[in-house]
C-alpha cells in the first residue's frame, strides 16, 4: 500500500472496528485508513443493494440468529424475523465496478464502513487505482497519437 497520509480518527475507527491478526491490528487499521482516503481522493463510491441471489442466503438461520428464538413461560419458540441481506459494489468515478462483496447480513453503519475500506484496499492492491497512461502527443501539432496494440 502506498505511503499515503491518513486521518488519525479513521485509523482509530478501523483499529476498534476492523479486527485483525494479533499483533498486526495497527498495520491493518493503517492500511484501511489509507485505502479509505485513496478511494475518497479518486472519487470511488460504494453502492449498497439488496442481495437476493440465493433463496438459502441466510444459511442455517436457526443456528446463528438469536433474534428468532423467544422464551415464553412454556418454553422456547421460533418467531418470524427479518434480515437485510446486501451486496456492496465499489465503483470508480466512471461507474466501473472495481470490487464487490455479497451476502452481507444486517450490516451496521460501522461494519459497512469497514467493508467499503476493505474493498478499496483490495482494488488498490490489484493496481486498480493507477490512472490510465497519458497518450503520447505529436510534437508538431499536439494531437494525441494512436496507441499501438
């Protein structure tokens, strides 16, 4: 990741919310803070859309969902509960999709911010942030020269 400056508040946020490898949380937080800043500077945005790609998207709902089991006087009962399943699409300024992650269940605002920074960090690591090379120009007339393929 390039040595771009980043906001200390962003670093503190990611250190608290992003988790990481024991002993490496500071490095991860710094990388996410840098990625967030680079994405902002490049005009990248994240669109959040409903993710309905699979009817069994929630997997073993009874296993992981604590909200669907309620204790009554005569025992536990399963109740209807709703979850928001979303997909995050990282887009370049021109609308090109640079990365995505789906199957995200009930993401809080903080979790969405972490996902957005992680998508940006991945796109940056893949070199997706490099600007297109400037075309060469004719020294006489100044017109752009065709690119050889």
